[in-house]
């Protein structure tokens, strides 16, 4: 499967300032597969994988000391192969299971800078709580589910993929409708590589739904690993409630009636740390950086993947799947989830939105993004410009903002006098500076 993250790996490989690389992301987003493909194609198959979950006994190699020369020597014996620092790739998979291996990365950087070392893990942040992280000695790379662009590439629609990363234009109606239909299909399949692979093979949406259920069960089984930090039942309730409230502001006390606000907060923070959900904080569009004004108490959230969201909601798909209006699917929550997921995949480190609460009324704009070093509000709507009350209010209150975007199922268009550009929803990825 074609992943844009391969470009980042190529840049890392050729960088004169290369450091050991840590690839972070939720379970099953394709980290290990991508790195193995990288090893096969860029290192002529000379990749040495140490899976700390598959071989837990190998963790003891890191107990004596963190000398990389000794570590490599012992790995060569265990794996019955020679490891070349100049031409091979050393891959520590599921590295969160061996915290001392994470600590060793700084010594690989200092003692064997020519060595290509990549590590990956799904619950890294939990392991990092108890060790000294090698700050400044490693490079971090985030991975997410496959974007709509990658979905199109992997399903043989390369020309369509080129369009959604090109400068937006008003497309012929037939092309526009084809892209919307592909996007509707993606919203049900989602971006988890296993689901896309199964769709490519069987073209059966029922098969996909079964895989999505299995993936969610895998996430829930992982909750036992959080046991020292949070109640498993609270984590389950919190995940379900987040799915039901995509697009709505969340309060910790509302996440579960069976637990207190502090317990729910702990569960939410753990899911966010594990990248199973992503927090969207309310922020002011007055100035950069957005994080400086972001609220920790006023927030929304989205799950990791749009396909898993449908499964988490446990709603019948037969009627929804036949709908042509993407913004009508499950009352529009798939569209808002999709946009946030695309923004993260394209490189946004955090998600933000705008919210104003007054005595007589409230106003909210779905997302705030940074484009060309400027803050741009983004609204997901199907209505005409005159109905975008919250967006117009934001533009009125913050006159320095010179560009806003409305993502919809309609064609490309501009209202320069109102500082609004209308884009089809499938252009969301390209809004983020690459």
C-alpha cells in the first residue's frame, strides 16, 4: 500500500543529521508494515527486526548496560546474522515493551551515528513515563490511518488522488460526483490498512464491518494494559461516549454516569495518550500559536478513524450507506470526523476549534487551522453563505483573519468580499501546509 509516510522515511534515511527514529501511532495503523517495506525496498532486504512482544526474552539484552556495540554483538548471535552499521536497517518493534531499549537509542546516536535505527510502538507514552527519554537524540514521526489520498492510490485511483492534492478548481460534474462517491465509500471503510486491503480484495462492505469490530475489540483488550492508570470499565464507557458526541463539546462528568469526573478525565487522557482518540481544544483565532490560547477544559474529540467511528456507534449501515449526501450521514458526524482525521494525517500536531458562549447565544466553528502561517477557520456545512452565522460572527470579531473555508459537498467557489472559499470535502487534506 502506498503511504505518504514513506517519503518521510526516505528523507530521514538521507539526512546528514540522521538520528534514531521513533514511529508513533495507534495500533494497526500500519507502522510495522511500512517499516518492513522500507527495509525491503531501500535496504535491499537487509532489515533486522527485534519484536519485543514476540521475543520477550530478548529484553534481557538491555539489562547489563546500554552499550550499542555489545547489544549488536548479542543480537547477531541470537539472530544468527551479521548486522552492518553502514548498510543495514535495525528495527525495534513494539519497543514500548522494553523501556531500556528506548533509553539505548541515545547511545546508538552517540556511538554508532552511521547505524540506521528505527523503533515503533503503540503505547509508547506509557513506557516513557518511567524512563529517561533521550531528548535531542532521537527523531519522532507520527503515523495515522490511511488518508483519503492514500485510499485512492491503494484502490487504483491514482488520477483521482492527484486531483485532491492539486490546487482546488471547479471540476466537471461527473468528476466531482465520482470523488464524492469514493469519499462516501471511504467514510464507511475508513483508513485502517487491514480494512482497505480487505476491500481491495473482496469489495464487500460486510467483510469490512467485521474487521472493524475486531479492531475495536483489540483496542478494548489493550485497556487491561492501562490497568495501573485507569478503570477498564471507565475506559470503555468513555470511548463509546466520545463516539456518540463527535462534533459536540464534552464535559468529563458526562463521559460516564457510573464514574466521577476525575475518573472520567483520567480515562479520557489515557485514550488520548494512546492515540485512540484525539482531543480538539477550543482556542482563540486572535494570534499564533493556537496552543497558547487553547483551553484544557473546553474541548471536543474524535476517535482515531472514521470507519471505526461508525462501528463504535453500532448503528445499522444499510440505510445510511445508500445516502448520497455525505453531510447527512449520521447527522454529519462522519464529515466532521473525516476533516479532523485528514488534518492530522496531513501534519497538524493538534486540532483546535472556536467556541463562544454568551448569555443569549452560542457560536462555534468546527476547526481552526494554520495555512501559510495564518489562522484560517474551517466550517463543515451544506448551507449557503448566508446561513453560516458562526463563521460570519468569527470573521466580524477577528477582522485580521483574511481567509475562511467551508467544506461541503458543493463545487469549488469563492466569495472574496466575505473572505470565504467553498471547497468540496475531499480537498481537506490539501488545506494543511505540507
